[in-house]
C-alpha cells in the first residue's frame, strides 16, 4: 500500500478536483481552480498555491491557499472573500493533516497571520481540539425533493406573498448581458455597501473578471422593471452546494421585495443544476439578517474558522490601542 504524501503545488487542474468535489457533501465553487485563478488575476498582491495529498500520484486531498503580500511580510487565506471553502479529502485524517500543514506554513517568520475555513457541520467528529479555531454559523437551505416542495414547505408564507407581489409589479429576473449592466450593478452595490464595513466594497476589477467567466458555475442575476435595474445577485454553483455571494439592490428594489425575489430565482436555478444545498451565508449575529434567511428556508449550520497571528502583532495592536 502506497503512502499518502502532502505536497505544495502551484496549480491543480479542475478535472482532477471533480471527483473530490462530487464526494464531499459541502463542496462548492470556492474549492475550484476557477475561483483561485480569478482571485489571483484580480489582485496584484495575491498569489496562490495548493496543499495536496497524493497517493501514488492520485489526488486524495486538496486545499487552496491565497498568499497576500504585505512586503516584507504576507498573510495566508483559505480563502479570502469566500467563507465557505474547505479542505477536501477522502477521509477526516487527511483533512486534519492538510490543516496542520497550513498551520505549519503559517508559523514561518514572514507570515503575519492566517485564516482557513473548515466548512463541515460534522467538524466535531474530527477536528483536533488543539487547533486555534472558533465556531461560526451559516444559514443553509437543504434542497429536498423539487422546487415546488421548497416553495410550499420551506419558503415562509410572507416570502411567498412578497415574491408574488414582485411578479405582479412586473419585475423581471434575468442574467446580466452587457458590461454596461455590470457597471450599473456595481454602482448600486458600491452605494449600498458603503456602510457594511469589512472588505466592502470589493473592487470592480474582481466583478469584471468574474463576469467574463459567467455561465453554469456562476451567475449575475439581475432584477429589472421597465428596463431599469433594481438590483443583482451574484451566485456560485459548484460541487454540491450553491452559494449566495454578493448582492446590490436599490431603494426601489427593496420596496418591491427584490432581495427575496432574486434568491427565490437563484434557488430555482440551484434545483435545476442538481445542487444539494443553497448556502445563504453567515449573518454576523445580525438578528434581522438571520430572520430574513430563515424565512427563505435557511437552517443554521455550524462551521469552524482556524486562525493564527504572530504574538508581536497583537502586542503592536495593544500598544496602538492604548
């Protein structure tokens, strides 16, 4: 029997990843080579590598990592702007070994801090307690039976009424088609996300690179009324899980129920593509956002965020704070 060896590789072909994506319940677009390539092409300070597990050359596990340069230092992320990637492997021990390798690389002198996500509701069964990790939440819709079942049993009665109201008002949902439409979505998103904080607003260049790759695995779904855009939802479809990623909706769109109506259509697309789950994402303990996602059929799932930071970075922050 051949030993499984951990390696560092610059890139993995998507066809090699596909069998792993198919076998793991919560695999997603964020585990894909395409997402990594889009990130690296969108940010000058990003580079990438993969932690892999191979047995006789056959891929048994893979974990994508982005290196964010902050000369002379760097950060490691698995992955930025994507809370729901996770190390993929055929068994728990391999997944734990890849996380250990990530932590070992993160401990080297030039790395200021690191973050990796273990998106697996069953993490308690295999994650070593000594890992520097904290629990986080997401709301996920399990796509049982068919879309009619979802609409009748998962969607709240209030959301059904809102979607009917949007439809009666003449709101039309379709994919964005032109660069001009992308620019209009970005204008709405940038304006609405100004108060969100964190990484927002993300740069137009990232959306442009994703827009060029739109298709079966990623969509820009726009809501229109009388030719004007009310909002747009960017969603990813990969592995077994669809992912709601970024949205931007105008004030008028909010009044017409567009946020709910766009997700309603995205869930329909996920059913058509054979996804098992639709991830509505984390809510940051925002009770209003949690209620919104649960009314769309989302149920709470737990995952882990593993993070490290050099001790002297914490000291500097304490000094600056004082």
